[in-house]
C-alpha cells in the first residue's frame, strides 16, 4: 500500500523538524515554513493530510486552511497550537480540521491523530468512488430507455404516424422537453464520471464550428421563444473548419449555452465565433443579460452540484453539473474557460479551444505562402 503524503506547515524549525522525525518512518513527509510555500506544494503534490501551525508570519494558518479546504475538502488537517491559541483552534475545527494538538506534543498522541485522520480520509474517498460508480451505472441504464422515449415522441411530434390535436401536441412537447433535459443531465453525469476515472479519450475529426453552434442553438429554439430571449449569432461568413474533438467541444458549448438560457429570464444572448490563427485557437463567446453571478462566487460555481443558492434549486432545475463538466472538458481539450459576471447585470463567457487546421484550409495556406526556389 502506498504511503500517505503528509505536509507539515510551521514557521518554527524545532516543531517542524520534530514532527518530520516522528512521521517520516511511516509516511512521505514534506515541509513548508510559510503559508504561500504550502500552497505551492499542494499544487504540485497530492497531499493527504496537513499539520498546520495557526500562528505564522505572512499568510496566517486559518487562511491556509481555508485555501486547502477550497482546493479539496477531503484533505485532512490537524491544527498545531501554542498556549493561548484555543480560539484559532476552534475556528480551524469549524473549517473542517480533524482535530488540534497543543505544543509541546506527545509522540504517540500525534501519531494516533494522524492515523485516525487518514482513516477518515480513506473512508471518504471510498464513499466518493462508490457514489461515482453508482451514478455511472444508474445513468448508463437510464440513458438507453430514455433515448427510445425521445425517439418515439419525436416521431409523434413530426406526425409521421398520424395527426395530433392541439392538446396532444402540447403534452408531447412537454414530454419531449423534459426528457431531453433529463438526457442532458445523464450525459453530464457520465461525462464527469469518465473524466474522474481517466477513461476519456480524444476523437479528433474535422468539423465546422459555425454549424456546431447553430445546431446547439436550434436545440433550444423553443425554449428561447417561450422565455422571450432574443439570441443572435455573430460568425464569419466563411466556414470555420477545424480539427478537434467535435463531441467534446459541442458538449462544452452546449452546457455553457444551456446555463445562459436557464439563468436569463428574458432579454438577450449573443454568441460570437471567431478564430485566431496566431494563437491557434477558436474563441466562442456567450454574452447574456441574465441574473449573473457575484464575483466572489464564480469559482464556487465550477464545483460539482453547486448553484448560487440552495433556494434557487426550486426555481432552476438541475444538479449543478453543467459548468463543472464544461471546465473539466475544456482543460481536457487544452483550452481555457473564463467567466466574467455581475449579479443582476449578466454574464460573459469566453471559451478558447485549440485546434489543428483543416486539410483544405491547410492546402490553401500552403498555396498562399508557397516559395519558389530557382
């Protein structure tokens, strides 16, 4: 079994080295003298547990703990306190620390705390894995019958098997709309599960970005009309053909567009498509006049199962996976996803996706830049 990774954060050499000597025989041990150094190590190494001195110069221990829990709430933390530091220790427990211990510490006590904290972390990770497997299995089993339902409802709506009354038409449209939303949710769950397990692969093909955007917009045309949203597409007159993974680029754009439509009660959405040959990316922008996101909440929205407010779940359906999958898939594609937003004003999303030049455009590029050697 692999050794757990322990990070000791303490500005005093004595306690830091003492802890290192105690823990080194059983764990992989890393040390940091300052909070900023600790954050850098966390960005490079998968740390399982942190022992954290709360009184340090520079970035205080309580802020370091906040950043650790924001990065991964399952990283365990043990607070190391001096005399008279009980208030900060209690604050650390409120932020999710496993326990605290005062200096000077007992060897057996600290070893016992570390082992029990790691046991709790392992239990949480196993539970998370079980949840992921359950969601993946259930989602996979639901997807096939749901696709059949959508297919047959589509046949009925197209009146391929007979005419429909107005009431029947309205009922079937609701069935189709809700089934499509459920299928989208299931696809996001399956995609996130594949990303987490590392099973996702790249399938590069040539495709037209403009046609992909138009196809995604057409899917939501009925919803746009019902909400009174005016959506415009600004795209080059010529085709924007690239080589990338069309399914994944489409999934990212679709999630971002769906989010914009969901949180725009009425008003405007503008979609812009433009290619930067110098940067080697296609930029897709989605600008809406919706309810917006407070600036301090934007990063939180990229966490799975998050919405601005728990009460919003009653008004806006969904599990809060759309932005999570969009960010993770964008990273997988090697692109960037930037969101600028203000509450009650709107949101501006900029998606940049790297690409390879399509064959026909590559030939045209070569002809334009052909050099004759005599």
